[in-house]
């Protein structure tokens, strides 16, 4: 869980701060950072970089950057986002309030991921499906080509993707954060089988309060794994792996992610794609 001081938590909860509820609902930055580091340790060709640099594209509050630099005293991170409010929120509430000693190892860029930022990171990641807002092949290929160009030699690009029959029908997934006493919904409002355009929202309801609808809204294309794979290859990535969470004896996720070769179809799935 993203580290935010208890005093700050109380204030953010009292005013309904949308970023606070975002990082405590759909994001697990500490878990993602550990998984990315595991992927790098598994897939890096040759000795690991002395100063492993991870670039978080579409970083929002950059919660993942703050977690990445906690993994080692030489870890470095670059976060890029168009939204200055989200970047500033991360600085105010995750960085400053948590007394991170490693802030000089994070660089935040208020800009477009499609611009050339010349940072030569060892890994670029675009998580929480942020690249889905690119709806046509030309734009997505351009983004993958720019990642390939930006990455250092042997660098890794990590994306996540979701799918499954449930996502092709309007529906709402209800989840509860009991510790923080709120419920949230991942709501698929619309899916178009021809264009694969999908409109989703996140709603929140704090105990004893009215429902807050459409706090975050996304207008995306639901890309399929074969389409993403083809575009990555066209952009110059030679090796592509797929990682998924294993299941426990009840059929629930066991928290252990591993490379997979094929996936049995299920109602919903989330897969990480690692390209190099
Ligand atoms: C779904 S949020 C993802 C936040 C975070 N990466 C996460 O894992 O939850 C998408 C973010 O992408 C940013 N964004 C959209 N288009 C962008 C672009 N072309 N360049 C940089 N950031 C962009 C938005 O400002 C928003 O903060």
C-alpha cells in the first residue's frame, strides 16, 4: 500500500480527495514495484544495471516511482504525465509527507509520453491500462516505437492488459476497502463489439455518505493481446513474455506472478506483457 502519513490520511479522507481514494482502490504501487523488479531480475540480459532506472509513463501521482526507489539505494525513477495536478498531489502527499530520503533519485516530467525525453531508462512501464486511450494502430505503434527508442540497450517495456467476456458487457464490479470504510465500483458502461471502444468509470461510496459517480472516467479501446503483440513486434521488440497471477486451491489469485505460455479463457483476466 502506498505510504501516506496517518495525519494526512485523516485529512484526505475527511475532504474526499479523489487521488487518495484512487491509490487505495485500483492501485497497488508497492506490489507493482516488487513485480517489476522481479521481472527485471529474471529477464535482464547480463549483469543487472548498477542504477536500475524505471520510467513510469502515464504516472499520475507517480505512486509507483516512489515505491520503486524504495527497493534499493541505487534505484532511480522517472515519472511522466500530462496532468500537473496529479503529479503535484504525489509530491505533496506521498513524497513530502512520507519523508522519503530518496527523492533526489526521482525525476518527474510534466509532459507527453510521446515526446522524446532522452532518459534511457532500463525499464518503461505503462500500467493500469493507460495506453488504451490510444485507439488506433498508428498511434499505439508510434508509442511503442518511441519506447523502443527511449529504452537503454536490452531495456524492458512492461504493459498490463485486461479482458475476458465480462468486459464485453456493461457491468459493475463492486469492491470493498473495509479498513478505510469505503466501497468502489469498476463500472463498464459501454462496449462496442465493432470498434472495441470501451467506456469505464470508477465510483466511490464512503460509509454513511451518498454515492459519488464517475469520479474517474475512461474512454478506451479494449486492445486484445494478439493485437498488442503484433504492434510490439512491428515497433522492433523481439522478445515478448506474458505474466499472470497463479491460483490458490479455491481458484483465487495467490499473489505470485509468473510467465505463462497460454491462458485458459475466464470471465475476466489481467495479464502483464513484457517486451524487450
Ligand atoms: C489511468 S491513469 C494511470 C495512473 C497510474 N499510472 C496508475 O497506474 O494508476 C492515466 C494517466 O495518463 C495520463 N495521460 C494520458 N495521456 C497522456 C500522455 N499522452 N502523456 C502523458 N500522460 C498522459 C493522464 O493524465 C492520467 O494521469
